C-alpha cells in the first residue's frame, strides 16, 4: 500500500492553511505523523516542505512545473490532480495491483486504522473506495427532492441517506486508475465516516471547528 499526498504552499479560501498550527503542530504534520512507518510519497510545490522532508523516510519530490502552470491557467477549468496521480503511478508504482491511497492533509483527524479497514472493500468486489458522510435530511438538487416524496411528510429517520464525498481519502489500484483515468471506478464503495474524522478543512469555519474539536479530544 502506497500513500500519495499533495501538499500545496498556497491556499485561497484559508491563507497558509496547510501550515497553520493545530495544537502545537502545523496542519500538514498531523496526517504525516499518523502514517509514520507507511510508504508515503509527497508531491509539493513548497520549498519548505521539500526541505523539511528531504532527510525523512517520506519520498518527497517537487511538483512538475506543467502542473503548477495548469493550476493557475484560467482556461483550465479543473484541478490537475488526476494528471499528478498518473505521473506518480508512472514514476513510483510498478505493480498494477498495488493499493494506492490518496488522503488529504486537510483531514487531520482521519485514522490509519480507518483507511486500512476501508481498503478491505477492494477484496469484496469493489474496485475503488472513497470516504463519505451520510446525511438523513430532506435533500434537494436544482430545486427537486432527492431522497424523499414531497407529496407526503416522511419521518426523517425513514429517509434514505444521502452520501456526500468528503475527500478524506480515495483508495484504488494502479490498474483501476489507468482503466478509468479516475480515482473512482465503475463499482465504487462509499465508506462512511463521522465526526471528527469527517472534518475537512476548507475555510475559516472549518478551521474553527477543527480547533475546538482538537482542544476537547
């Protein structure tokens, strides 16, 4: 099992996000510490991160300039993350059946044991696994009901849960990624996680929540 992690230097919604201190450690350190002893690869555009991890057991390399340029290209409307994963697979993974995990350092509460348990679904007929949260609420999309009949008043506990990917991790093999050019295959398993593991830090409100949870755990 190999862990592929992207660490960016700049963040738009929460400036300097990956380097803010949660507890007495910068955010990026929480995930790396939890994965200590695992086969970890870090793609970064940060000189600081590259220098920090240079003499560590982590395999850290500088991001290819073409991917950096795509991130700032206003005509390129999507993230280059799939291209970056493909580059990692071509460079560092020789076994097509190797299990690859792409966790995010913005999920500081995720546990290694959770990831390992989730990866077992690859042996149960699923080709990919991704973290999600379950929501039993009246859900709409484009103004239309998703998980309920708006002609009656259903009990909330009877609603079919809506699954929302939270980005904490994606799990797949090199072979599956190459076949689909995606982290999600044709038969994915959505692995539910809950707070605090499901906390994903995107903006200031998420950061406030993470700090409060960290203080009381």
